[in-house]
C-alpha cells in the first residue's frame, strides 16, 4: 500500500509538469495546421 501511495504523488507530479509542456508543444503545432484547415473550410 505504501508503494501505491508513493507512486500516486510521484505520477501526479510527473504528469503535472509533463502535461502542460507536452500539451503546449503539440497544441501549438496543431493550431497552425488546424487554423489553415479552418480557414479553407470557412
């Protein structure tokens, strides 16, 4: 049980800093191609 409790906060901490950094990188790249497609459709 101690291993799971320690793994939960560690996973959350690793996901917190990794999520915004990983989400921002693909989000920026997706916004460029998505905006182009949106403009074409619009």
